[in-house]
């Protein structure tokens, strides 16, 4: 430039001595993870033949989701949180309106090019609504009582004793309370009732293709997150709940036809799950009254946290949108005690508030076949004259409770015998004068299996997962009992006294002793196991 006369000598000298300022390149590559998804999934008939592809992405929502996510991640950086992913689906069309796959696509330090919306991670408790949904469809109700007490389950690796997130037992809990507060022990009991193989089949109908192993691989805690799924699979499945049990796949290109929809859960069961997940009052014991899941408009939401705080989630929906949020680290390093309600939920909350500001949210529509009845808040049964704590509950028509409450009596609360250890640990004996027991047989009796019962071995399910849970009715202050199977002492147990036995073909006799050397015993029970 100097030789050509474009610079004067002073300008030339100034340019030589000017300090160079390096300006980092600005990435103009918008919605990169979504764009890559489009490029990877573009049908062959469109490749090289079209210059423009019209997609479902709403760039305003995409930008909003990116900003909300990054703002919250900055506040979590000191807890070893580096990444997150967000999905927003249109419930009516299935359109992906926003897909944020990581905090920064262009960051090599945090593996930003990884798409967190498609990565397989442990879902924590986010599968519980589907477990309960199947159970509700099969006859369980939001008022059905579940024992949240010390529980032992025999698995292939030995004795499995599940714990709740808060490390406490809550005694008798209704399904509404158990799901809303995400208690682990009741969820596992519901999974056992549904059956792991049956639950796995239903989850695959909800689009969880990643759960492609045998039932035995996932075991007794499938519903707690013992498997790996993607945020896209979760958000897609929750959209089915939002649509009344109707499933269809998401859409990314406007010119392509949408997926054919079909029912994967009854309208009534899907509505009950939605009603529970949107019940802020029901979740207060675990989450408090003013958690990030509280809204001034109808939102159904569920959190999840995987082991050692490696993943946390919040997935939920209104009538119009389903939003999924994952928070964690791509290198699978654990966060510092960041749970779904403290990590993913605040991002979810801000996005839902922003969506509501653009479009007024309607209430979830109640389908035909749902009825409302008054129940005892403790037992879940029809209230008797001693039940002072009552509430209204929803039921699938025909499944309303018929039995009167037998917990509340004239002189106090009488809990069933399986709750005795819990009652004593909670120091409730002063208000629970009568632990119900079998008075006819000296208060020592076999509660399950019933005398004369017959069981069938499933030819498909692995033998190691086919077990009976022996349950006992035990008098107060008895520290341990001994199960006698086919005339031989088999297992000595402390409260809650139950024991698991692997099914073995043949005719069997079962008896209960107060202890191994005692003559005090229960009546003998006989049962049969068929091949």
C-alpha cells in the first residue's frame, strides 16, 4: 500500500506500530444442533434437489430457550454444572419448536457439539408417571394405598432395600401423594404389580426405543431410572400424556406428513396422571409450597435425578406445549447435590412462563368416565363417622372405593400390622392404640400367601425374578420371626418381617414361628406352584 501510494509515510509508520487486537470470530450458525439434525435426517428424495428446507423451528423460541438456559447455568457453575439441553414441542402438531443441545455448540472445552437432546442418560424418576399410568389403567386409583415402609426385594445380586430421596419412610401413602412427591418405594411396588416385562412393553409403546434390553437387565428399579433414554424420547412420551394418551412422533420438516397417531394409554388414566402432576398441593411434602414447579396456570410436571447427581431433569406440559429440560455434564461427572427441582426446574419454569405470556393456557380437559368422590385422606377409602380429615378424589368410573375406612376408630387410629415398625419409629403409638392383628390365632399369622393359593411360573420371565413375598401379621414387641418352609427353618426376619422366596414348582407348606426355638407359631398355610 505504501509503494502504491495509498499510504503516506506517517500513516505507514502508524500502521507498523499499531497494536493488533484479536477479535474472536462470532458464530452466526443459529440453532446448530437442530440444523445438524435436519441435515442428518433429510430424506433422500430431498437431498440435492431443494435449495430451501422449511422446518418447524421457531427461532424466537429457540433464542429465548438458549438465553434462559445459559442464565441459569451461570448460577450453577460453582456446583460443577456445565451443560444443559432443552426441547419445546407443539402438542397439537408435534413440531419441534426449539432444540438446544448444549450450553455452547462452539465450546470444545465442554464438548458443545454433543446434542444433549439425543444423548442417552439415566432418566431418574421421570419414568414414574408411565408406571402409575399403566397401573391406573389396570384398576389402581389415585386413592389406592401403598406402604412406604422398609422394604426388601430379592434380586439377582441379593437383597435390594430401596430408599426415598429424603431418606425417610412415610407410612401409608395414597397413589396421588406417592407420585406427586416421587417416593421411590411405592413406585417400585407399583412396578411389581404391573410387572417389569409388561411395563417395559408399554414404555416402548410410548417411544422409548432406547430401552432395548431384556426385562432382567433393568430389574426391580426400572421405574427409578435403571436404564438410559434421551430427552427427545422423554419429551415425546410426555406429549402423549398431554394429548390424552395419544402418541405420535415429533416433526421437524413442514413439507413432510406427520406421524400417524394412536392410543398408548386410556384417556382416563392419562388424565389422572396429568391431574396428579399438576397438583401443587399434593407435592408440598417433598417440594414445598413455592418450588419451581408452582405456576399460576395449569402445568403438569415431573422432576428426576439420577444416582450421584449425574443427571437431572424436568419434563412437563400445558395443553399447548411440552417442554423437556436436562441438566448435567457430558463427561458424566457428578454435580454437587443439584437435583431436578434445583437444576432443571428453574429453566423449565422460566420457559413455561414465557410460553404462557405468548398464549393463554387453558385447563386440562376432563374426559368422560371420570367421577369425583369423597374419601378419607389417610386410608383412601370411603370415610366413616370417625374420619375428620376428608378430601375429594377423582376415579375412573367403576373404580370408586367401596369399603369404609377401617383406620379411624372410636378410640384412635388403628394401622394395619405391616405398618407397626413404622408407627413405632414415628412414635405414633399414643394415637394408634390398636395395631390390627389376627386375634383368633394369637396375633401371629401369615398374611400372604393365602391358604390354598396357586401360582404359575412365567415361561418367559427369567426364574431369578419370579418370587413371592411372604408377609406376616406379628404381635407388638416381637423383635424377629422365623419362616418355616416345607418343615425346615428358612429365613429369620426382623420388622417388617417379610421375606422373598424364588418360585419352585410343587406343593409347599409355610409356617411362622415367634423365633427359631419357640413353640408359638402361626396356622400353617399351603400353596402350590405350577410349572
